[in-house]
């Protein structure tokens, strides 16, 4: 199975999903967009849900790469790292979903039909937040008794800045203002006095 062909299929599917939505896109249309027979398309992906899942995984991986870079960045405090992390998450989500209302349908489908994928995504975000908090504890910047539990609280507090649903509801400048305020509120509870 050629990875190059899989990438072409995913790119074509993404273009269709962005323009027409997941529900109104057919396997035959995706195949036609890349001059492939529908039968051949089924050699690469079992069905449209498998394509949607692969596309969502690719998006999640791209986002995770950006966020891991923030977590690993040197020369900044853990407080700065947390704010940069939340704003990077918001910027990525805004870039993907602010002008793409049809992609929200794909998110809904993945949430309902691929809960494991969604849970893996949630767990990955929590792990990255946990690393930021642990770094803060280790350099004596944060006071946290249970880093794992606190990472769940921080994740819950910032969900508005990582959810396609909210991204579409507010202007990005308003979301950035709110994100900075939420991070400040979190830091007020974390920073050693």
C-alpha cells in the first residue's frame, strides 16, 4: 500500500469534507477527485469512516507536534509555557475550524463513531499539560500536590480553547483575551507564594 496514495486520498477527502461535509461526500466522489476507481479506493480505506478517522488522526498529530514543541521549549518559565501552550492550541484550532463549518460535522461523527480516537486525543492533551505542571513543580515554580489530578482540572478549564464548537462561536481576539485570563486564573492557584 503506497503511503503517497493514502496521502492523496486524505487530501482529496479533506477538500470534500471542508466543502460539502462528511455526510454529503461519497467514496465515489473522493475516488473521482484523484482519478481513481471507487473499487481501488476501497483497497486503501474500508469506508468513509476510516478515511475520516485517518484524517482526524492526521489533524491530531499535527496539533500534537506543535504542542509538544511548546512543552519542550527551553528558556521559558513553566508559567510562560502554559500560556504559550493554551494560545498555540487556540491558534491551531482557530486555523482549522473558524472558517470551516463543515468540518464540525466530521468532529461530531468522530466523537460518536470513534470514541477511542477522541479519548486518545484527550489523554494526549492531558499528558502534555501534566508535563508542564511537573516541570513547574521540579523547578520550584508551582505548588501541586497531585500533578495528575491537577492536569485534569487545567484541561477542563481550557477546553473552550480547544473545542471546534466554541472556536466557531467567538472572534479569535475574544478567545485569546479569555484564554489569557483563564491561564492567569490557573497560575494564581499554582504559583508558589
